[in-house]
């Protein structure tokens, strides 16, 4: 019987090919091919498949020959080889039987109905499609319809028999209040209407705010703390979640943030717009941007690059088969991805040279210089100059937020590193997030149009929900800001109401010690809009760390904020602070502020913005006066 190497050599010679010809086509080293033919080296399964396809050899027969030689190689020096083969035969027969059991196929709709009954919970067709898309279960094509193997679904759900609630309580403690996980809400609901006008790291979900602000009670929330017409204060306003939810409930809200850009986002969310004017200006600027791009070849370059990527990815990263094999470790994702990344680069480089695409700017003095290609940077400046021409100040501000959201998505980074930047990326790369070769962006047009449309839709949605009430975010240091004087400059009527009525309480999420540099996360916006950065006034920033000195500074900072706020609060105030207090600082903070912690709610955080999906909890501290 001929060996695998002999079969390959014979077929190669029949076709009149030299080893170097095969090497060039299949990217296999000539020396390795020579050793395979001589039987001095075993080929990999992937190499066998490549060679069979290229040399037009019966693939199944060649793999069988390859596997038999592999078994022989492993067992040739074993005294118990015959017994081992008998055991292996039994195992294979068992697996064949298991495969037969797995032959029961279900359509996506049938799978969702079966899973619903099996799990005793709602399972949608979208849930099943997600499992297919991300390689959790295999996709079976049958006459144009998609089916799945029932046994694979059973195995998948068995692995997850223990609920996340059970697992997290084991890790975080039985005092975890799962009712406050808001597990029942989909992402579209936790990022509803204006809450998603702009990305923001570390924000809480609106359902949590609503839970404490609205007028319902339950076995955990035993009394109502706020009612329509009350005033709530958020001294760490961030992206304005408290203000937005207060607006929905008819509660007045005043916010404050040391970051000028955060204040811009917050105020833009609660502003009442002339939506016709907003739409008109979006159309004008979009048309102007397209005319600007017509003088460049950037769009044509991207279209050609996308076409090449589509063909390449379809061949080497088929959806969802590729992710399915990666999940089951049938493919070494790291080495395979690196190999294909290298393989595609010459195509990318050829197009870059053909269209004279400038990948980097001449300088890296600022964030905008370092993290954007020259073409992107030029487009950003063009749109910003057009926004400056707008007369209506509210329209100008909301379009500035759209531009900021756009340029955040256009940074020269991988999709996986969008939240936490590592190094600028200016070439095509293997994307672990999407399981294929991806590219950096070379124009903002697509995202500008997408986010413009999305923003208009969200503003319309919120317009139907908002109640008549006052909402303003001030810019300043919450440790010493004069809220009334600040409001007098922005909204005198609101200032009078605060003086007369006072603030009922606080709902806020203070910064976590040593976790985020809040100015730095929007560095691109500060560079573009020219806002003054006040990093030194941040409480508990990342750059100060989490050491003893940082903790002491944090305790003092938060207690100073609370002491300053008390001047504007009613006597019987209610303060709710959302924090992950792993250093047990809040009892001391309460003491320094002349307050007491009357209750605390430990809730699981299911929807985090970072890659870490491990068990994580935060505490809502309820503080009152002593």
C-alpha cells in the first residue's frame, strides 16, 4: 500500500508540478513538502485537505490514509497496541451512535418552542439565531432552511443548568438582591431613547434610577421617596441618566459635573428641540460632506477594500461555521487568524498605494493626531466647520454630540479595543470580536449618517415621554459649587424653585476610586471642541490609583460633596449613592458628612461595558441625616 507521501508525490508528478509551485500556491514551505513526500514528517490535517483539493485527489480517501498512518505512528512501539485499537473501535462506535441521536433536526422556530418548554422561560427565535451566529450550536442547511441539532441544544443548556443567579450568589453572597438586576430587560430597553445618544463608560441603567425615583413600593422598596414636582440632585451627573428619568416622571432635576463634555451630553439629552431644524441641518451637512468626499478617492478605496474583504472572509471565515469550529477548538484561532491577516495584507497594501491613502498624520501631538488617519481627520474638521455655521444654539449642540459619537467610532483601533485603546491600527487585522479580517475606517460618512438618523429617532421617542419640568446640568466642582447661583445663570425660574422648595434628595453614582479618568475617555471631544480639561478636580481618578492616599483623598472628596449638597436639601432628605465599595469607605464618608447609612441594596451588574463578564456587584447606599 502506498503511503500518503508517495500518493502526493505521484500525483504532483502526474500534473507536472514542482514542489515550489505547490509551496507558492498553498503557503507551505518547500522543505516541509519535501519531507512529507519522503515520509520524514507528518502533515497536519489542514495541510492534507489543502493538498487534496489542490492536487485533485479524493479528499476522504487521503484523510483516511493520513489518519491510519497517524495511528500507526503513535502505536508502533506499544506492546498493547492491539488492545488499544479495540478500545478505540468501541469508542468510535459509541460516538457514531451519539451522532445518530443528534440527527433530530429542528427549525429555528421549532428550536425556540422546544427550548421554551425545556427551560420553562421565554426563548425567542432571535435567541436561537444568536447561538448559531456565535458558534454555540451548529447550523444545518436543508433545502435553503436553517436547522439545528436538538442534542446540541440539550448539551448547551445542560452546561448552563445552574442559573447565573445561583452562580453569582455563590461568588458574591446570598445578600445579593437579584430583583435589582433587571435581568428581564433587553439591551434595547436599558439603552432606550436618549440614553444612547452618546457612549459613556460606567453609567447605570435607567431602570435602576426609575426604581428609586418612581412612586411604586415592593418588598424591598417599602416607601416612596420622590414624587412629581420634587427636585432631585445628581452631583456626579455623568451622561445624565438621573436627569432623563426624572424628566420622564415629572420630577425636576439639577445635575453637576466637573467635565464640560459630560455636562454637554447631559443637557443635550433633556433639551427640547426644534426637530425640523435639526433634521434640516443634518441634511445640509450630509450633502456638503458627500461633495467634499467627491473630490477624494477615499470612498472608492473603501468600496474596493470591502469587496476584497468580503471575498476573502467568505472563503476563510465562513459564517457561522468558522466560529463553531473555534468554539470547539477545531481551529487554533490565534495562529489561523495571524496567518490569514498576513495573507491578506498584500492586497490591502496594493490598494493603499493605488489610491495614495495616507495612513498616519505627520504628527502625534494630540489625541486627534494619534488616533485618526489623515483622511478621517480632514472629514472631522470639515463637518465641525459646518456645524459652527448653525444659528440655533440647541441644534448646534446636538449635532456636535452626533459628531462626537461619530468620531469615537472612527478611531484607528480594533473593534475589541474600542472601549480601552491600546495601539493605533492603520491596516487590516484579524478581529477576534467578529471572527474575520476587519479594517480601520477611512471615512466618517457611514457613521455620521447612521448616528444622525438614530439621534433623530431617539429624540422623537423621548419627546413623547417627557413631562414638563426643569432639568439642567451645571459644570463645576460639586465640593463647592453654588447650585442656586449656577442655576440663575442658566435658568432663573429653576433657581427660584430650588430656593423656595429645596431639593428632596440625591440619586447619583459617584466615581469609583482609581477606575476611570473621566476627561480622558472623551479626549477626542476635548481636542476638537476646545473644552478646558479639569482632570485635577476629578475625585478618585484612575491616574491617582487605589492606594491608601488615594482612598483617603476619595473619602474626603465624596464627603465634601455631600456636605456642600446639604445646604440645598430639605431636612428629611433621602440620598442614594451607587458604588462598588470594595474598600469599605462609605461608612466613613457618611460619618464625615454627618449622615447615617439607613439601608443598602446589593445588586448584580449584568450589563457592563468592559470585556470582563465575571460576577460583579454594586451597592446602593441609602443615607439620611443623623
